[in-house]
C-alpha cells in the first residue's frame, strides 16, 4: 500500500467521480483507476460499487476514517520535515564541557540567536563522556568536548577540531610550588590532587599522562565544577591540573596561583587537550546546526594559537 493510493481513494470520495479526482491529484484518470485497483488488490476487497457514482462498499466505509487519519498524519510529518530542512527547527540542544560553557560559548550564542530567533536554544554543561553519550542517544544535537577517538569512531560521527590548549597547575597563592616559574612532572607527585569526577575527559587525560611518566599521584577529592575547584584549592596544600581556558577566572584571583608544566627544553613532558565539535552526518544537513558549526569554527579555530610559541605541545588524548 502506498500513500498515493490512499490519496486517490480520498480524492474520489471528495470529488464524487474519477475524472474530478484525477484533476484534483494532477494525474490522468487512468492513473487514478490504477491506484485504486492497486489499493483494492493490496487489501483484497472492493472499495467502490461499480456504477456511475463513486459509492463506497462496506469495506470502503470502514477504510475511510482511517485513510483520512493516515493522510492527515502524512501531511503533517512531511510539512514538519520540510520545515526542519528549511531551518525551522523548534529546538537546538548543545552539550558542552564546563570551560566551553563558561568562556567560549557566551560570545558566540548571541550571534546564533539573532540568526535563528525562532529556535529554542538549550545548553547543558556535561563531562565529555556523558556529552558524547547523550549525542549518540539522540538527546542533543551537538557535543563540544575533549577529543576521545574511542567514542567518536562511528561512521555517522562528524568531528572538527576547535582548538588545543595546555594543561596548567592551579594552587593556592601561598603554596610551596609557587616559588617555581615552571613545574616538572616529578614535582606534581608530592602533593594531593583535586581532579574531575569519573566520566570527565580531564580525569582520564591526567591519569594517562602520569602513566606515561611511569608515575602515580594522590587523589584528594573529585569535583565537577570550576567554582568548586577554586574554592577547595584556596584552602590547603592541594593542586589541580586544569586546561588553560578553565583558569581564566583564577588568573584574576590573588588567592590563587597558576604555573605551567615543562619548559622549552622539556616539551616532551608537556600535556595538552584537544577540544572538538561533534555532531552526526544527518544533523549536519539541518541549517541551524550548519550555521552553529560555522560560527564555532570561525570564532575558535581562527582564534586558536600555540600556547607557547617556542614549544610544540604533545597531545596525549
């Protein structure tokens, strides 16, 4: 059974005869006859009495209300899909890591909202692994996360690199490590660390980096917000390894200090993270998502520059 057959059936009823039905559908009368015959063959019943009037049989009467509902639903969904591909998406959902939500998205979102004022924009701060999961589950349209190839290898995934940045060390202003302008990885093993919770890409990145140095570190506690990191670090001998963009507020806080890891002669010991834009191929056909991706690429990729001009950082993602 095809939708055209049901539409022909309804056109015959609404117009009263096959000739008018053909004009209504924009086809020939023989085409209308073939469509009706095909529908009757599929159903195994006659739908009209064969007379000069289009009079329904009992089977035709039973089919009529359901045929109207089916065609009505078909009309609604085809219009919704046309609207979707024309950029009339009712809602656009983004999942992004905390530092991106705090510092990178605020300058970009107003431009998107001006271009698509009818779109209900929703932004949620999540860890990288969770953001990718909700993208794969179809709960959001875009994830902006730390790169994790293990979770983005499916053929339908589109991954664009936005920027790469160094990981630095946050500590209290009176911490013993503040006497150094740069830190070696071996100095970081002597103090308890505050880390992101399990499921956040930063926790995995730090753990993998220490493993590559054949070293271990002590975890004092796990947190999931930048405010909490700053509040805890102020209070004691803790340190935290965080990406540069997550430390913007800390740089203006006299109670906190930040130190880079490594030096030009120790570039192999540096640690960086790569932040990527992730969506799916089918979503990228939708105009608002296309536009948002373009905005992100223009604002962040062009603004990306090496954190230390004399150093080529090594990404350990």
